[in-house]
């Protein structure tokens, strides 16, 4: 509890081109939460380096993500939007929590298994302990809720396990966080292979809708989306391509799957794909315009980066000090 409100924390990696999956599974759900919670939204640049990054690209992507948070509707005065690397307590708490995490737990993480298969020439220790840094992010702010896409549920579970283990040894130090997974859009699938999640690191650009794609590109990608050939719009597991398009449509319009199916009753895939494409264009266009405006205002973004890092540091330092004291690290002499 901070300032009388429950606390919420989430973050995204500053890697690559942000996709419709990132927006619908995460960002979109964040916008109104500051009414109920004290919100922290982090650009997790330290997590990004678990995969090799070009330094100039990383810097550019991190800033682009921060601007995207604001463009998507997060008010940077009401929400604390900051870079993870500007708050050193993340890395410090992560080290401590490493000593309370078992290798057996980390071995079970599906994201680690997927990423180590994908980046087999760089299976570094950071990739392995990635969930511990994520636990540190969340626990530093005594977060009550963590809004994420369905793929992050396992990381939330390990965070809770680490926190409970720590608390059982040292008393009530950490708040045990709950995941918050949106009703629609929690798992947007690839447009080229609906068995796989849409992922910004997918090499096939037609598999993804990027948030900065222009309208023609968006429409074209939806037209090419892989579906079955029976031309019937039904929401069922055995039609994963169509089901995914219905999920996207529902997330964009806040309609239910039944409403969407009814709306397109008697229509073919061509009409449906076009309608989904046009709806997505209409939600992304205002965000893209705002990103362009923000990119022109360097001073404004710099101000947010500075002020919010200070605010985040203040709260993070409190938890870190408490943890250091509990485990017996000597206090600093001032
Ligand atoms: P990468 O493919 O590089 O691992 P990613 O696209 O999965 O990246 P992240 O930065 O790991 O993106 O995730 C940011 C947020 O977006 C997380 O909350 C995650 O759950 C959500 N997210 C990512 N992809 C999807 C998706 N396809 N559907 C719904 N939510 C998603
Ligand atoms: N692993 C997350 C990004 C992330 C995160 C967090 C999300 C890092 N730290 C803390 C929520 C809370 C992902 O989206 N891939």
C-alpha cells in the first residue's frame, strides 16, 4: 500500500518492434488502472540485455517504448514511467533474491527453455536468472497486482514463491503479488502460424502487426493471415486462425466473441479480415500520431525520465533497505 492505494507494477522489454500482442495483452489494459492503483510502469532495459543488443538500437528502443507508454494513454504524472537501469535497487535486490531461488525452479521456466533454444549460441546466466530480476522488479514496490499477458503467468508464480520463501524466514517483508490477466487479448497469436504467440522477435514480419505499421501494411497483413478454407466465421479451437482474428477484433472493439460472430454471420473471410484490419488501423492511428508528436518534444520526455526515476528510486530504496537489514547486511554509516 503506497499513498493509501494498492500498488501495481508492470514492464516491457525494450527490444525490437512492439506488436499488437504487446498492446492488446498488456499496454491496453494499463490505461485506466491508475484510478484504483498507484502504478509503476518500467522499461525493463536490464532484461533486454539477456539477448545480445546493439547499443544504439537498445537506447533508441528504450526511449521509443517510454514514448509508446505515454502515447497509448498512460499519463506520466499519474503513473510512474521509468527506466529499470535508472533505479539500481532492481539489480541489488535481484542479487539478494538469487540467493533465495533454486536452480530447479529456474530450470522449469518455459521462457528460458524457448529462448535458450532460439539463442543457442548465447545461453548466458542472465537469461537463466531473468525471472529473479523480474521478481525483484515486482517485490521492490510491494506490488499487489501485476498486469501481464498470459505468457508471463509462470514468472508471476515464481515471484510469489520467492516472496513467500523470504517472508517465511524473515517475517512479512514482501507483499505477495497477484497476476492480472486481461479478459480479451491475453494471447494474440502469430498471423502466419496461429499455434505460436505473436512475438516481437519473430523473424517473419508478416506474422506480426507492429504498432507503427502504416494502414496499408496492416490491411495487407490481415488479408494474408493464415486461416482454414471453410469460409465460416466461428469461434472454436479447431479454427485457430479465425479464432485469433476474432480475439483481435474483440479486444479492439470491446465486443464479445458471440457478438462478433453474429455481426459477421453470412460474410466470408475476405470481408471479415478487412473489417479486422480497418478496426486495428483505427485504434493504432491515434497512438502513432501521438508518438510522432512526442518524438519532437525531447525536453518533455527528458523531464519525465528524470522526475519518475527519482520517484521510483525513493520507493525502491525503502524496500531494499528493509531487506538488507533483515538479512543482516551492515547499515551504512552516514
Ligand atoms: P519477445 O518475443 O522478444 O520475447 P514479446 O513480444 O513476448 O517479446 P515482451 O516484452 O516479453 O514481448 O512482453 C511485454 C508484454 O506483452 C508482456 O506483458 C507480455 O505478456 C505481453 N505480450 C507479449 N506478446 C503477447 C501476445 N502475443 N499476446 C498477448 N500479450 C503479449
Ligand atoms: N518478463 C516480462 C517483462 C517484465 C515484467 C517485469 C512484467 C520484466 N519485469 C515485472 C511485469 C512485471 C515480459 O513481458 N516479458
